[in-house]
């Protein structure tokens, strides 16, 4: 799998990718890196490769925390699925007939159960984010909950799969995403990245 890698300015990320979510970043985060991995064609890879990408980028750290957009028409079906498989989830907010769900994944076996459902949602044009940080999508501020705000704090990494599924965004302060060479060390061997300057 080939991918084009570009390190983006923060304002491009916020303006282009996150509507209707709000992305809030502390002003003093000078070390924050925004990595765009384009042309990944995630819809054409199998579930095991998708899991390997998630685990590699997350430093194989469980539990993982997913935050995703779910249209109201699918809510009852997905709630039934999560309860059947004993997944921990919270309905965080409702914006324009879309719900935003916080889902905890305990281990690889748990991820393998839900990955097909999450991939279907994402492939249908709905936003999907994840992190290994328990606090990444866990704001307790009322205004954040009502507006679907994601706050990027210090020492956090958040991953975002865009729509369609050929774009993966990394928002990170971690050293392992500091440069293209560091990023290559993190990626699974079946991904061949090419670096491009942002212009």
C-alpha cells in the first residue's frame, strides 16, 4: 500500500476536515504535528491489515478509545450490537440528527469484533477518530458535549480517518511522529510512504 505523507499547518486541518466537529488545540502547543497520509485506500484492505495499522500507530496500547459519528437511523441497531458484545460505550452528544459515540476497546479480540462495523460507518462518509489516551474524547465540559468538541491536550495523539477512506490524519505531540523518518519506523511494513512538502 502506498501513501502520500504531508505535514500540515493546523488551520488547514481544522477548516477542511472536522466539520461538524469542533477541534480545539491549546495555543501553547508548539510541538504539535499534523500528519496527513493520503491515497491509503483503506476500503480495499482486509480487517487484519486495518487492525495492524491501528495497533502500529497506537503503539499496540490497549485499551483504545474510539469517537465516531452515527446517524440517528442506525442508533438502535448499533446499541444492540455493542450491548450484545459487551462493549463499553457512551452517547456523548447529538448534532443535526447525528450522534457522537465514545467506545472503549479493551483488546485485539474486542477490536476484531467491531472493526467491520466501524469500517462500514467510515466508508459511508461518517467521521471516525481514535486514541490510546483515556482522556482524548472525555471532556466533562457541558459546552464541549453539546457542540461535539474534541480538545487536543499535551502529550496526546489522536487519529482521524476521513471520508472517503483514503485519508488518515495524525494529530500528535509525541516524538514518534515528529518527523517523516520517525513516522516510517511506526508504520506497518506493508505501507510504503512518500514524503511531500506542503505548498
